[in-house]
C-alpha cells in the first residue's frame, strides 16, 4: 500500500480504497477493529477513514452496533464499471439459453491480476447450480475460467502473469505452473480448458477464452459449470464444452 518512491502515489487515497476492498461478499457489517486487522492499518487511521467514507456515502453505519457496510456510492461505481462492458448485454441472452438447455451455470469473467472477476452469470432453472454472482472473485490458476484466460493470452502477457503468480504462490507455484501449461496444451488440442473438482471439490467446469475486444485488453473467458453429482468429466467434455464453444462463436464470429 505504501509507495515512497513514487511521487504521484497518494497514500491516503490508497488507504481509503484498502478499507473498501476489505469487505467481502455475504458478510455483515464490520467494525473498525476488523478493518484494521484486514488492512494492516492502525485503528486510529481506520477510524478517520471510515468516518470520511461514511460522509461521502461509500459506507453506511449500522445504528445499533456502529459497524460499517458498503454504501450505495460503491454500488453506483460498480454499475458504471459494468456498463463499460457492452459484451455483457450481448452475451447474456446466449448464456441464459445455454444455461437452461444444459442445466448448468454459465459465466463471463475478466482477469484482474491473478484472479478472475465475474462480469455476468446465468443459472439454469435446475434446483442446484453453482452459486457465484456478478463481482465474485476466483483464483486464475485453479479454475477452468482462469485457465482458459491464461491459454488465450499472448506470450508476453503470460510471461508477466507467470511472474505475478510466482510472487503470489511462492513454493506452491511449480505444480500450479505445470497445470497451467497442461491447460494451454488442452486448449490448443481440444478448444477448451477444464477444472474438475480442483477449485471446489463438488464443481465440474469447462471454459473457453475470448479474443481481445475493441477497447478492452485480452483476459476475458466464458465457463460452464455444474455439480459433480449431475455431471461427470465425459459429459462435460462431450456435451457442455462444444455448446460453450458454439456460444463463443455466436458471440464473437471468427473467434
């Protein structure tokens, strides 16, 4: 968070954003103490930051506990971000149709560092599907949607990403690196990537990368996932993966 060597870096702003980034999906309101622990900032600093963010509408305060939750100003920012990706509007009807036809969840995600962030997700009407939503963040290295993204990057982009992943995983990186190399080889041979029970034990998923689109860097991908009690590896490879590839072809002709 600190960057003393960069004169343009505003540390106070970075600290405020770190407080906002400390909130996680599905959580109740957080105290200044919890925010201090998550950000590594002194509690007195966090108290001033939460007060400021509260005044600006980026946080809301619970009347009983005094704890904080994200405010509507954050939602407005998120909406502005999503509106910049018009591919969501074009993809959603196709994704919804595939989800209902195959009884799976279909998602569109964009790379953010060493993670993938969901931009759109459509679930089937089946009673049990994978429960991830817009804004969900998953690791690139162990998910099908992340591996497909990796497979679709340029050589230069993959080289930089490998450095970032090495820094993130340390000694655990070599086996993950091997899995990503294998995933790219699978994509080149079969046209899709897979992750069967590696990210979550009960989740089966296949994915395909999307080409770089006008105004956006490369790093988008589509996946289809379902519970392991409904889908085995052969069915995912033989039925869902071709349908997902057809979705991509309809969304980005010539991809």
